[in-house]
């Protein structure tokens, strides 16, 4: 079984802000720095105004991380990251608004061209209906003309182009600050979890019957640094397919 390919995400100071709908704004990033001591997410009403810290992450050294903001006052707030290094140096990322290009608009069914329900009608208060009157109108918009009415087709609704969603870090399998692959399954003792690991589409190894709540894998289990993929199962039912980043 091959793991699906996910587009790589930029590393700090670049980050992603995505409107996932249902009052959910997802902020995510990849951390390439081993000496980072703090990462905080800040939110503001405009790009130059005052920002409020809404979260300081528990493990700033984690390579991949993210947060779902469900308390934003609207879907066009500004976000930025504050991150500090060991020794006291600190930085602010450039502010960003949520990306809404991946929200898909649903197109209503288009009825057949028949009957008056499909047409917008402009009465004689807008157009002179005298037979001798010359009417100038875009010929492509005219569907028909009767004694009292000029009619044009109803415009089609604008439909956004669906795109693949941005990557969101897994809450179960991720790289911790020490560079280990950490597996966190709080209910492992009551479940029958198993994990499969891949390099791109090439199967690497499988762990069956995971019963520990927290399990660490040394990166020596993987051939090299970079992106790797995994699949999490419970009783052979796929629960998650995602990826993690191993730092060199």
C-alpha cells in the first residue's frame, strides 16, 4: 500500500494559515532550527496593529507543528509567529491572512433552458417596445424577444477550483525536539494499533500491536533525513495517512 504524496511546506520563518471552514483557522509550520526555545502564535485585527498571543506551543523544538484556531472573531484576521532562540535572539514572521482559495463553492444544479424561471426579464420600463425603436444590446446575452420582454440567461454561479489541502501535522506520529520519531497513542492499551512506514511509495517497516502510550523511534531506523510517510491502523482499519520530517 503506497502512501499518498503531499506537497512540501516552507520552513520558518514562512508558515501557512488556512481557512478550513466551520470557524476553523489552521496555522502550521516546519521548524528547521534545533536551538529554538519558544514559538508563539499571535493574532491581530490588522497587519500593523496590536497582536495578541493565542498560544505558546508546548514543544517548540518539534520539527512539524500546528494549531487550529476556533476563536477568531472573523475569517480575515491577521496571524504571525514569534519565535525565540537559545541565547535570547527572537524574531517575528511576516503577518498573513488565512488562505481561502481552497474553500470550494458548491454549484447549484443548472436547469434546462425552458420556462421563465431560468430567465431574468427586463420590462418595458427599461426597454422601449415600439416596433420602430432600435435597441442596442449585446447579442450574446439575448435569448429571445416577445412583445413585452427582452430576456437574458441567468448568470452561472462562480465556482472555485478545488485544490489539495495544506499539510497538517499528525497528533499521533511526529518528530520531537530531540530528533526522535514520537508515537503518542493515549488509548493504546485498549486498542489494536499498528503502524506502517514508507519512504515515498517504498515500504520500510511495520510495527504491530502497539500497547505503549508513548513510543520513541530512533532516526537510525530510517535511511536518511527528510520527509517520511506513515499509516496508522486500528484492527486493520486505516485511521490516518500522514508524514513527518526527520532533521539531519
